[in-house]
């Protein structure tokens, strides 16, 4: 008899718990020894990847708030990511009634404060 096992996939939606289980818990012993400086060098690249995912979530919440306030004009009934044939769009707000969508590309980038200020003003 062949028994098929299904894998369960969980997604953390609370940024605090996600951060804890991704960075703190696996490195708890190192942190307790006070060796966080060396640890930071090891997790820095993964941390920026993590921030990219957090930034996409924050961007989604921001876009939803702009749709609710009427600043973005679409009667969206679907807001999410879109993937097809290896291509991905970070966020799409789609109205099946209007048969139209708005595409959003959002990217996290580590910037110095002065560079971020210039980008924001542009």
C-alpha cells in the first residue's frame, strides 16, 4: 500500500514572529554569548532578502489603503502577485467587473539616508 503524505506549508504573517523564527531562534546560542557582530556578517544578505518580503507586504497594505480612500481608482476584488511562465509581477490590483488591472512593481533596496531622501523627492 502506497501512502501519500502531504506537506503542510505555513506562512508567518506577523513580522515579529517571522523575524524571531528566521534570525533569532536559530542563532540564540550565539546571541546569548554576545557574538552578535559576527552573526550579523553571516545573516546580512538573508536579512535584506527578508526585508524585501516585508516591504512587499507593506506595499500591499499601502496600495489597499489608497484604493479604499479613492486615491487609486479601481474597484479591485483581487489584490496579489501574478506569476506566469517564470515571470512575476509583485502586486496586481484587478477588477473582474471592470476587467482592468493595475500592476505594481515594488523593490526593496538598501540605501543611505541621503540617497533615500533624494529618491523620495524625485
